[in-house]
C-alpha cells in the first residue's frame, strides 16, 4: 500500500490474518483451479463480513426456548450484488453464501486487449434498484476501466449506495476509480505494487478469470 492509499478513508484494505493467508495461497502459481476457486469463495465470505458491517438491521420478535425477545435481523433483499462477468462470479458465490437473500445483477464487460478499454456486452439488474444498496464485485481492480464503466451503468439506476469489492488492486486502479467515482468505497484484500504494460497487476496472481475457470 502506498502513502496516498493508506490515508484514503474510501479505501478499506481488509488486513485480517485469515484473509491475508488465503490470498497468499491464491497468489502461488501452482495452486490448482479447484483450490483457487475454493479459496476465492472463502475469501469472499470473509470480505462480505467486513463490507456489510454497516448494513441496516430491524428488530423482530422471536421466541427462544425460554422467553420472547426482540432481536436484530438484516433484510438481505435490500442488497444487490453486481458481478462483473466473468471473474466477478468467483466473489459473488462466496458473498451469496453469507447473504443468500441478496438480489443479483450482472454486467458483461470485456477488456479490449489493444486499448484496455471496457466494452459492454450484457447488462441485467433487478427491479427497483433505487430502493437498494449495491455492491459491485470483481476480483481485480487493475486499470480501473471496467469498474468505472460498471459503476456508471449502476449509478444511472440511482441505487441508495454503491460499494466496490475486489480481491487485489494497485495504485493505478484505485486512482482511476477514485477520480471517476469519488463517492464509491473500495474494499480490497491488498494493494499491490503496480500495473504492467498489459494491464496486469504486479506481483498479482495472474488472470483471475482463467484461474477460477481453468481456461488457460
Ligand atoms: N485482470 C486479471 O485477471 N488479472 C490482472 O492482473 C489484471 C486484470
């Protein structure tokens, strides 16, 4: 993490030892597709815990074996998880495990290999987004172009709030996203050193989509 990032209150680095340990296992080039996917799932569950910390709760009356009490519950349906295809699926699955009532949106974007710009090919969101909080997920915030484009599309639907969750990012990706969407909080497990000329994060973990789906 550089000095700028460490001071930015809109960038939350989730430095819990369990998160850091699992990320280290994922970075290793010999990790199998199966273990990469399993670890990403576990990490997404742990990150969901942090990202939903300020989620509203309401009191409901319940009966314990001994007496009646008022107890807090969340309304998962008020949350929309938006997965940037295809790699976002890896984080989406883990988060849905802990917030199973959440609604799900999908944005299909691919990165033009020459310009590194995001090109949209799919967009589907739940109804009534303006009544919901949105969490956009993508494992790698690299150039930031996909995240900026995805958030722009989501913002047009006027949700109550938008957060962005990734596994890994770099100073370049953070700067691009912060400049375009200064109101969006970023959650990440690590801020790596830099982006290379092909838009990959260094030291990073390689192509997240290929590693999740075993396509390389
Ligand atoms: N996307 C990836 O999958 N990996 C990177 O390092 C950058 C973008």
